C-alpha cells in the first residue's frame, strides 16, 4: 500500500498489531479499563502518525493516498483512545485531521484508482467524525465508491472496510448511523 513511504508502512504494521491485540483482549471485557494500554500502545502510534505528517503544500498525486490513510489512522486511534479512561486525560479531537482529509478528498478522490477498500475505510472514518454537509458529502462519495466497487448493500460496504483496520466495539454502532445517508445501499 505504501511503497514510497516506508515509515508509514511500519506504523501501519504496528497499528495492525495494536488493533489485533485489542480484538483479542476485548473478549475478556477488561480492555477499556486498562488505561495503561492506551498510553503504551495507542498514544505512541498517534505521535508517530503526527510526526509523519505531510504539509498540505507538499501533498501531490504520488502521496495523497498515504496522507489520507495516515489521517484515517489518526481518526481510528482517536476513536479507540476515547474508549479508555479519558476523564483524567485530555479528550482527543480530530478537527484538524478531518478538515485536512476533506480538502484532500475533494482534490484527489477521483485520482484514487488503487485499493478502493482503503478509500472506503478512510471515507467511513472521516464521516464518523463530522456532521452536516461534510458528512453528507462524504457519504455521497462513499456511495459512488461502493458502486464502483460493485457492492450491493451497506452491510457489504461495512464488511469490506472492517476487513482492514477496524475495532467493531468502537466503530460498529456509530457506523450504523451512516446507513441511511448512503441511500442506494440501505
């Protein structure tokens, strides 16, 4: 996925390990009470993703997908982080990430020709973090993307995205709220 970005590829490998660890531990029902997990696993990944940011002026046809995926990963980590004991720590806000993601998608979404499941994943994560016109626009783009991918239902779209980096306990319920906005897949 990131042949020109070795740093991001390593971060995504580590993010995948973190997501798999969460999925394995959720069954024990104590995961969300372990604030140390967030500090030891989630926070360092978020810092690494933030440090690998590309300035908007430096985004181009060759790196926009990687930047959108980096932003999507930050959104995912923020959603995971919110599940941990945040009452003693500052909350995680994603306004900058979603704003940048929308700008990039408006400019480059039509150029996203490879690995459309990752585009769908990015669109869902971004749509979960915004409201109003931005959410409607992202869901319209999601609708177009799923049509291009030959999908027939909303459930198929969610399964497709959830085959990537996904924590159902964090995303499934909220994601269900997007169902009615992606009209042809309802």
